[in-house]
C-alpha cells in the first residue's frame, strides 16, 4: 500500500526512519514551508532562510535519489500553512490513506499528529527517531527511581555503551570529564580560524528574497547569509572544525573575545538539529582525530560531552517532563524582557556584544548564552516564558526540545533543580575573567556600588537575598550564603536599592 511520508524541517536526513521504511516506487514524500512553523515565535530571519533553503536542497537531493517529492512552497496559492491541512490535502491529491512520519522533536507537533491518529479517517504510523544515541524510552528507564537526574552519570553510561573514549572498560586517561581543563581565558596571541562560510547559490538567493519580503518584520539581520544548506557543506563545516579548531576548542571553549563570536567552537548545532549532520558523524570524527594524535584529550572529550552527554541528556529530560516542564517557574520570576534584548541598546558591553552578535549571526556560543545573557536573565528575575520564547526565536539551532531544558533548567533554575544542582549565577568577576568585554565598558567590575559599578556585581547579591528562602538550603550555595551573612545591613540595603533602581530602569513601560 502506498503512503505519504511526512518529513519535517528538522528531519532533513536520508536516515530518518520514515524514509528507511518507505518505498521509492510508490510512496510520496511531503515537505512544506508553513507560516504556522515560521511564526509560532518570531524566528530570526536567518533561521527561516536557513531552514527553507535546507529543505529545498533536501527535496532536490531526494528527487535525485529517486523519490517522488511533493514540495509546498510558502507562497504557493493553496498553501494552508498548517501541518494538518497540508497532510490532508496531500492525501487527497495523491489518493492515499496512510501517513508515515518520524517521531517529531517537539511536543506540540506530536500532539497534533497524535490527534490525527485518533480522529482522522486515515492511518498514521509514527516511527521512533533513531538518530540519537539514546531512545526516549531508554532515558526514561535510566531515570526511573533516581532521586536526581544528572548529565554526568547519563553521559558515563553512554560512554560505556558506545565504547567512545574508553579502554578496557575505563575512560581513557582514567578520568571521565576534563571540564576543569577547559576554562582558559581569552588569549589574543592565539589566532582564531575563520568560520566556514558558503556563498548562497540560486536556491538560497531565492529563499533569502522570500524571507526579505514575507518576514520583513521579524528579528535579525538576514545578510550576509553564509550557512551550509546541504549535507556535503555541513560535512565540510565539521571537517574544518576537526582540522583547524578542535585542537584549541577545549582550552578556550568558555572564553569570549570582542569581534570573535565563533571562537574555536564547531558551529554545527545548526546542522545536527535539522538533520544535515548526524551526531555519530560528529562524535566519530572527533574520536578519530584523538586517536590520530591530532587533538588533545581534554578538547576531544569536551566536544564529545556536548553531543554524547549534554545533547542526549536534555532531549531525554524534555520528553520525560513535558508538558509540565514548560510551565515551571520555581523562583516565581515575572519581569518582562528589557527592550535591549531586541535592540541591543545597553551600556553593559558584555550584553551589547552578545545581543549584537546574536542579531547578526543567529548564533552565540554556549557561555555567551549561559553566563552572560542567561546569567543576566536569572539575576534580573525575567519571566521564564518570555526568556524561553526569546531563545527559541533568535538562535538558528534552537528547537524546543533542546532550548527549553537549557533555558528553564540550566539558565533560569526555573525547574527547581531537576536539571542542574544549583543556579548558574555569577557576578561581574566571572565575565571579567573569561572575556575582554569589561575593558571597554562604561561599568567597572572592580566597583561594587555606585554609578560605575557593574550591574552584575550588585544584582548577584540582590538575587541571593531575594531568593534566600528557596536557595539557602542548597548545599552548593552554603559558602556563598555564609559570605552574604557577613555583609553589613547597610551594604545589603545599598545593594537592594541600587538593584531595584537598575531593574526599574530597564523594565518596559
């Protein structure tokens, strides 16, 4: 029996189960550009252009491989801009009564498809997405009965299962994690290789013109556009990272430098999360580089941990805790986003740098996201719903399954410790140590109060004071609260007054 194979914009891989289960001779592959997906949050223009271009290139690759493809462009006159309606239209168009699809990455999409299966007069097969090292069920089995869910222990389990960086049943180097070796501050004497860029081809140029016209009011700079949009190009990005940047990735993965948004990072999250690269390709490439002697262990382990550890862990946690996870707000934060999240107009240079680079590239590396933008969001008590929507909107690698646990759990501690053992709060000293941002800022990390004091400094202590009832019992914050206890009442009052004045000044009217 012939079927309609529904492929979503983050499933652009020949290895997805729906295609592996399909029949080229009889089945029809459906891909659709939908306003429903491009606009459920106001996605960055580069993100929309990247995904539409990658989808169109993948459709061409499918046709070349012998598949029959039904591709719906955004401006096709009959486009209903809904997964449900477009699937139903395609079934009628091709006289089919069965859909095969791969388990979607986001809960809201799964709910729609599950509704089809329960209500529609056609059959729907949802096949498990096996592009990950761990299945959703395997993670749930690992998590069952545990008092705490910690990435480190899940990561070790996957290392054992895959034999990655293992020798004789033990980790190579006799150490599981080399994070302590991966915290060097920026060093201007170490040159940063240029990121891999591609000139837009005819398909990408057409898509960029479409986005320029149809999404003119969306956030972000569309040009210059230089993303990979094919499997071959994505593989080139990975190989150039392995050759040029992996050697220094470990040492400087937490470092931030003005004018160097990409540093020694791989920039492959875009391609992993939409299917142009597989996690096994990335992990095996780094693993091979280590055994060839091309990169040190702490760099290779740090990179592999991001994929085999963190990426797998947040995906498992997302599906384990949804849909309740989306509504969590343990710290009862409710302040709206300041305007400078969008317009970049702030005198805090670290935030200005990170927001400006986000607007330009639809990218920021993980420390910029966590310890600058995220840290500020935590200390300022910004609404988790607003912060989640912002991260989901502005980064081209953001999908809810990976964004939500990172923001709700890691950035905002809004889940109360399900993901992280403590809030990732820090004052101005951390940013001063790990970046060159403070040197060109009107605020000083050395000043604790007063007009020139860095807001991170006093907001940090104010946050601890405001959240004392919920956080003092956290064993990892005991030393910090003992320091707070030693602070004079006068100084605490000064911090509170200055913090409130600053927060009032950034709150939209």
